[in-house]
C-alpha cells in the first residue's frame, strides 16, 4: 500500500475561482480535501513538482477494445464506417477470456492515469464467453474490471450494460453479439450481485442501456422501474446517421427526440455521443440536465461526425469526455480534438471559449471536470473542500510549463504538449503515477503482452 500523503504544497494550483499561488492542501484520512490555504508556507507539506490541476473523469470506456487499437485501419470497399469497424470488434470479442479482460483493463487504466484521468466510467457489455456461453459466476468479467481498477488505483464507476437486440423494434441479435446479451431479470440479478462487490471495492455502481437499437421500450422501462443502484444511467444515442434513419423508420422520431420524449432523462443520465441532433434536440438535451458524453478521438476514428458543441454549450448543455474505443487515452488529445472539430466545421478558431479574452483550454477543462463528475456520480469535484484529492501535477521542469502561468498552463498542456507533461497523478490523495511511472508498470505490461500475443 502506498503511504497516504497528508499535506501538499503547490506553487500554482487551479482552484474553482481561478489560479492561486502558494497553495497548501490538507487531506483527511479518506483522501478527501479537508482544507485549502492560499499564500501559505510549504512548511510541513510535500512540495509538488509543478502546477496542480484537478484530474478529470473519463466518462466512457469499453476497456477490452484497447487490445484492438490500430487493428481496424486497413481499407475495405472505400465505404468503411462504424459498421465495418464493428466486424473487427466482434472478432476480438470472440477471443477474449476473463483473464484477458483484466490484463487489458489494467494496462488501459494505467495509461489513462498517465494521461491525466483519475476515474473511469466502464460501460461494460462483455458479460459472457465466446458464443454467449455463460460463466459460472454471471459477474465474472465485471469482477475482473474491479480487480483491474484496484491494480491501477483508478477510481471506478462500473456500468453493466443491458443489451438484448440487434436493432430497433426488438430485432434478433446477431452471432457476434451473443457475449453481450441479457434478459431483464438476468440483468437486474447482475446488478444485485455487483452491488456488494462494488461497495467492497470502493467502486460506484450505475447501469447502462447499450442503445435504442439494443433494448425495447418495455425492457428499458422495466429496468428503470426496478433498478436500485442510485448511480448514473448511460446510453449510446445518435452516434451514426444510419442509426438516425433507422430510428425514424421504426418510431417516426429521431433517437434523441425519442429518448427525451419517452424516458425520464435527467441529471442521472449521460447521452454518449449524441452526435446527430437537430437544433430542437440539442436544446432539449441541454435543458434535461443530462451530460453529453463526448469521445472525439473515437468519433473521428470511426468517421461518426462532429458533435454540435457550440450550440449545445450556448444552450447551457453539460459535457464530459471519454476515450471509448481507446485509440487515444489522454485528456489533452480528447479536449484538443473536441475544439478542433468545431474549428474545422466552422472554419474559425476558439469556438468553445466562453467569450473574448477567455482561454479555450480553461473553458474545456472546467466544463469537462464538472460534466465528468456528474456522469460518474461524484457530488463534489475539483480542488475544493470535500472533494476527493484527484490531482494532476504538470511537469514544472518542462520549459513550456515553467514559463507559463495561469490559464496559459492549461492551453500549453492541452494544445501543445499533451500527456508527456503529466508528471504525477494522485487519486484519493495517493500518488498512483510518479515522474511518469506507475508502481505496477512491469507486472501490468507483462500480463498485457501475454494477452496480446495470445490474441494475435
């Protein structure tokens, strides 16, 4: 067990009301922030090696997909899309064992920590063995996710996924989807099985419905009326144009339009992707209080489209970021791509800044901090009393960071430097990354290498 640090000192730290100098951060026994003092003395504190910012939550992860990152980049007919990528994903699913799930997730979670994330929402739908063969313990692969998070030291919001159909209207599932499937009673039993396991592991339990394609309205209502997790509710929605077309053919309504009209969407909900929305849908999702879960690197990789972020933020919408299929695993790349997508669409710069003179990096970081916390069930976030001490220490020896102050630190990190300047990361007041290294690097890398060799 890594010893708990009780008192920390930062020359510069990003507090909720802005940057402060000479900041002493006192932690309680649970790793939460007990007090913050500015213009303080470093006496009795551990002095951190650079500017300190709150770590972000990664609100959307399919951990097993990290094993196939980069393996779906061979061109097919010229009409390659999410739907052709999915065939490679199904191939991977058919080869992954519970031991592989744990090894891949542990490696991924260490990478996330090194990229500036401190918590992950694992949207977990790989429940059964190849062909859908059930494990003796229905929670087998979920327990592997909990074990991987424990090894990495990352905060976990576990979201078992309900998945029953291949398309709208309750269409029969395909062969490649069999490892994902549940009926309503089996899914609710899984949640009951996982509640004590998550509590013991210090993880938060919520749930996810894979998509409107994968669940009927009656199944969704039955789950929502019976679940007792009290945690977040996530769903993929409006990721692809074909999904929109099929939703209209099925119900006469677009996916987000249907979801807002038929389900009790509120602050517990996270709409993953929500890429293809009309102006009315965009405003409606913003009004609902739900978080839009954006995964810019994956959305770009799959050719999904560009989320209407400028309009959504103007309507008061909340967003967070995730890494989804994990072609990228760090904070900077996701936030940078989010802004760049808006620039490419509009052919203008600084699209998501709050106004003239505002830092784009600060706007993005603050919004993703709040949205990520909401989507993972954290009630308090950031460098504030009562919040978990989930912190990123940027490399104060890097010339670009050493010569920056205030919001320019964020702009340089997010737009010019990336993960290489994430020096140290603390989760719950404990160092899980020190000088760019994780204490379990060697063991995690060895297990991951064994898995990749077996899957090749």
